[in-house]
C-alpha cells in the first residue's frame, strides 16, 4: 500500500535500527515484514521478542511451524504462509504435511493433526474453544502448558498477519519458491 514503506536501516526510525541490525544478522537479509514493522519500533521489538519466547517453548520446531502456518492460513496471510513454508521445510516437516497445511487438508500424523485442529479452532472461535476440543488436544499428548503456548504462537502470528494485511508487504525473493495465494480459500479454509 502506498501509505507504508518498507524501511531500510537508513530510513527506519531510530528506535528500530538496533533491532533491524540484529534481524539482518540472524537471517542474512532484512525480511520485508520486519522492514515494514520498523515504522513502529515497539511493534518490531515486540514481534521479535514474542517470536523468541515462542521458540523457547516446549513445542518442537516442526510443531511451532504447524501453529504458525495454521494461524497464517486462517488469517489468509499470503506473506506468512509463504515465508513459514520455507522455514517449516528447513525445520524438517515432511513435504506431504506441508502441502496439507498449505491446502487446509488434514495432516497424516495424528499429533500434528490435533495441533492443527486445535490451533484453527482457537483462531476461528477467538479463543472460545470447548472443553471437548481441549481434551482432544490433551489426549494427543500435548500438555496444558502447550495449550497456552498455542495462544502465544497465535499472538505472534497475529501481529505479522495483520501488519501484512494493512501494509501489503511484498514477498521477499528468499520466499518466492513458496508463494501462496489466499484466492479460492473458502470460509472453512479449504482451497477451491
């Protein structure tokens, strides 16, 4: 969108510069999402901090990416589905499971499917999930603490998904191979 810019280190507000340097050092480039978030340094710093805390949780790296992709897909965030498809692949998610996540199909691994279903229920119901849904998640081998970690992942991705919607963040070259479109996504999240 013309109202927002994708900042560089030089154009970013002073309060964002240190974080942008750290992000570029971590990824080897400055992702457009974080360059856009730099307009509001508290958002950028919060996003990075929440992401670091989510990564420190007890969900495995693949499980974390399942949460992130499920949230991003339900929010129809083309940027985050693409970016986290690449990250999920690096984390070791099987191709069939990644394709299913991107398409809104059930996952083959029962534990992964329980995580996807619970995460999507959290998004769809704005946190008002039934006791039965929580019990199903716990029966899949997850813990009460991981119920709350899903909420942390949801908060993390909501910051980026909504930023991308407002800004119209262009996809970075690094993620182009994983481009995804929300066109054809139905109310229930299945691609037509």
